[in-house]
C-alpha cells in the first residue's frame, strides 16, 4: 500500500481524474453487453446559453449520483448528453452582433451565423459539465440543430400527422409581440403588474348608459359584446338589449354570463377579441364575431381607424383622452392584476387569431393521467403537478413558430389548390424553404408550383422525443431495449413543459410512456433565499466555486442542501464544510495508509469490542445509504455517510486505536492486526459509499491505497458495498457507545483542566452502576487506558460520585493526575 501524501491538492486531483476517466472510457455504455441490465438516464439537453449556473450544478449532480450509484450496482448505465440548440435568444443575439435583421438574408445563411454562437456556448457548458465530474458517455453527444436530429424531429411530425394528431387551423394563440411568434401555454408566465382600471360609459339605445370597467380601453374597437352576471339584479333587465360601444360606433347585444364577477369593477364587462383567454371562451359560447385589432408586432391595425400604427400603450392613452373629451370616462383607478407574459422576454402576451400547426394533445389527457400514476416520482407529491397541468389545458399545443433558427416543418402547399404536400420519410432532413418537394405535380390538381411552409417547429418539439432518440430510434432495430428511460430528471419548473411534452409525444408516437420514474430537483436560490439571478446580486458563478473549493465540495452542497425536489439555497458555508470534510477524510485515509503497509486482508484476526462496534455501525450506514439512494434521497445518504466518516470513524474510532497501532509491544500484535483489519475495510467501504457524491477524491484515495489489491481499474466500476449482516451486532454497538462516551468524557475532563490530551493520568476510578456495564467496560479496559494514557484503572459495578459521563447519568468517574 502506498502512503497518501500529506498535501491534498484537490483541484489538481480533480483535473487529473477527469482526464483519465475519459481516457479509460469507463463511462461508455456497452451495447454488446447483454449480461448487465441497462439503466437509461434521460439527461435533459440544456439550452446552450453559455452559462452553467448553480442550478445546473444541482441538476447534474443529481443525475451523476444516480449514474455512478447504478453503475456500481452492476447496471450498464446509459448516460447521454445533448444540446437543445434552437431558440429565439440566439436569433436575437445574432441579429445584434452582426447588426442585421434575420429577414435580410436566406434562412440557411442566417442559420449558419446562429450555429456559430451555439457552438461557442456549447463549448463553455461542456467544459463546465466535465469540470463537475459528470460520468457522461460523451460518444453519445448530439445537437438538435444538426440535420441528423432534424431528420428525427421531422419524421416524428410525419408519423403524428399520419396518425391524426396534427392539424393546421386558425385558432387563437398566445402571441408574444416582441418575439413575434406564437407561444404555447407552458411558455406563458403570470406576473402581478400594476394597471389602470378605466370606468367607461356605454350609452344605451334610448337613454342612460351602463358603465363598464376595463384595463384595456385600447381594445374598444374589438369589443363584440358586453356581459353581466345573470344573477346580478342590477343588470338583469338589460340582458338582450343593445348598447353602443363608444369610439367604435358599433351596437352590440348585452349577454348574461355567469363567469362575470359582479364584484369586479361595476359588474359590467366588455368582451373583446381578444383581451384574454376568458374572451376566447365567451366568443365560442355566445357565437360572437372576431375583430382583430392588434397585429403581430403588438401595434393597432387598420380595424382601429385613426389609431392604426400606434402601440397598445399609445392607443390606450389616446383612447382614454378621447373618451374623457366625450364625457364618457368616469374615472380611472390603479389596479394590481395578474398579467400573462412571455416566459422568455416578459412582454405581456396578446391573443391573436392565427393560422398555426397544432398537436392534438388534449385527447391524450386521460392517458397522461393514467401514466402519471404508473410512474415513480421522487418525491412522490410531484405527480400531481403533471396531472393538474394536463387537466388544466384549454388549448392544444401550438407547435409552429414564426422564426428561422429552428427545425423546419416538412410541408409544402400547392400554389393552385392549397393541397398540403407532406414530405416522405426518405426525403429527410429537408428544409422546404430551400428545397422543393420531390414530386412533379400536385396529386390533386396537377399544378407544378408549390409554396413552402415558412413556419418552423417550437423548440420543445425537438427535445420532447429525447427518450426515443437516446434509445436509438428510428435507426436501431432494438431501440426499445433502452426505452422507456429508467429515470427522467426534471426541474420542478419544467414539469409542465418537458415532462408533459415528452409524455404526449411518446404516447402518441409509440403508445408507451417515455420514462419509468421522474426525479425532480428544486431551484437553486441565492444565499438570501431569493431565486438566484444576476440582477439581484445574489448570483454565484460556477467557475468561482470550482476554482475555490473544487467540484467535490460543490457536489456535496448539491447532494446535502435539502430534500430532493425542494429549493436549495446556495451557501458558501456548505461548500466550505464539504471541503473541510474532504480534508478530514484525507487525513484519516493517510493515517490508515501509514499503518497498513504490512497488512494483508487474508490474515485471521480476533476483533476487539470497538472494532466490532465500528464494523456494525458501518454495516448500518451501508444499509441506510443504500436505501436512501434507491429512492433518490441524496441528502439523507450524504448526511449518513458524512456523519459516520467524520464523527464515528475519524473522531472516535481512530483516536481509540492509536495505542494499539503505535505500541504492539505493549498491547500485542494481534490487537494491532484487528485494528488494521477494521481500518482497511472501513476506509475502503467509506470511499465506495462516497464515490457517487465525491468521485474525484474517493478515486484518488482508492487508487493510492487499494489499487494493488483490487481488480477494478476505478472505484467507479467497483461493486457497491452490501451491508455485511454478519458484522451487525446490537450488543457491541451498545457497549461500544458506552466505551466511547467514557473515553470522550475523560478527554473532555482533561481539556477542562487545561491539560494537553496526551497528559498521563495516574489513576481513574469508574463507577459503572451495574454489573453488566462494569463487565463490558472491563473488556474494553485497554482501549480506555491506552487512549487516555491512564496508569491504573478501577472499574466498579456500584454507583458513586464524580464527573458524570454525558448521556449516561448513572456512570461517573474520578481521575487523579
Ligand atoms: Zn417574448
Ligand atoms: Zn393542387
């Protein structure tokens, strides 16, 4: 056995092993190996923002603990990594950087410019994932922007189209006027914003008026009815009467609708197409006409007359002024309200009627609910998030977007008759904006000209087939061997997007759920408990953490910071504690390496009480850590292992065997061997238990101490320890605890008397209070005298006076120096 050096340069050790693991290829999924069961992780392909933040550290640490644990449990682990490349932020950045508009050039040219940014950011993030020490199989790396991935996304579309899950239609959609694209419900966030409630008089036909309250007077030109609650006595006589919409110069019929809240404003509201989702429902319910008055850029259109071209905000002011002039604006009151905003840019969304492509997801809701119950959730209560979301959806998933940098929709339209020409699977990948369909003429009318579909797919349409793609679909014959994935890890914030879309896509395509279990992580918060963000000044960059304390310390923060699924604040103190723990472990292992030079595992030994005590406790730790990791309770596993290592092993056991190791001439060779045996086994097991959490330091110590004895090239391919039931021994644990308590109390006594710990004590009398205590303390007498440097000791079965042993109020002792 080699001696561990005194200095532990964690950063160097981490760098060394990250390189070596890759050279060794130990994280490759072995496709040929049919013996070991496969274990598949549906690693999320992150959006390459170029920023690998502490939230990512939290996620990836979870995945990697699972991967390393399962590998040691004998699974053939498939741990892939991809990048979800498409998206608006890259388009915006490219436009800014080159000072261009995306429409200035052909789409493929613009794509190329976007790809350069994405490649750069992937490079930064890949380095960070590696720096965290993730055991990813990098031969699996993929990018959703590559034509080979397009092919899969486009094929999945063609299959869903043929199965009747896809339709094109004019339907109200959420629209971001800044991003100029339709967005899905899942991309709409709700924020509290301040607004002004305008009280506007709508003249009745003969005399009088009703006052309606609205925060959006700019939508007056699109007002199609006025609604009141049928149970509101104030307004019941007006239902069915006509009323005049000011400015718009339009008569509308007043309707009764129980969704109108009589307490809001005046109890009279206007329905515009469209102010919000409630308007969409009212239009369908009362069969009202649709008058769009806002365009894709969020400006008023020609239907608003002289307001055309104004922004909504400008129009709001102008209309309010005109209403005031006409004496129709009673008052304005500030109002706090929930506003739907674009999740990417926080611009309030509009609802526009647009021709879009949809996936008919709502018909799968019962299936989603059924499968949500089939899946194991970590933690269990997260299941309802998926179920509630699926049930809450009013609209199908709008899968088309009005952008460039995305997977094209493989479809053309006959210029004469409008027939849709869907690409054939063997045409893929294809960009209809550049390539014509591979047919001579329209199958319906024989015309020879086609117009390409210019819209592209929502980015989620790319990534939501990842489970099948990881498994090798559609190329590998036996792709179902790796499908469904064993675990789908997901942030709590993307259950409604990623977990949901994965579910509906795979159910629709393959009639099977995409994952068997779902591992949820919470958000990482700043140390002030708020969401970590650069603008709040509570942001901590990962290079700072890795550079100061190393990945193994950061991983301990992620593993132990809180229960799985809960939000976890970043605390430097936790990372520092992780670093101190590694130093403590290192010193204990170094001590072991110095004392195990002449030890061979084959030697027969007779264990002492404290040896049996430690091995029994170790067996219980193995058992508890294993049970915790089986159900992804990383914090419980980490605490169990670290407490045992730090307190039971380093502080108590090692101190209590030093005399045996240093002075065999006094205490006997066989007692030294027993201590060596216990040290050897315990350090080895401990390193294995720690390997998923602190992979680098565990590997370095393992290789230094055990490489000669073990057949494994790395601790990460060694077998996960099984709790050794033979060593579980309640009696030894009970009396070992007592012996350790007595030793610690005597050492505390020395400290209180301000004497160095190695000060000899002339005489100690222990009042053990019972025969059994006395007998067991007597059996461990040498451990007490040896550790505390006591010349003579008397252990009496009776009660007596003296210093009380903590947690054992009947046991006292007297020490004479
Ligand atoms: Zn937006
Ligand atoms: Zn045609």
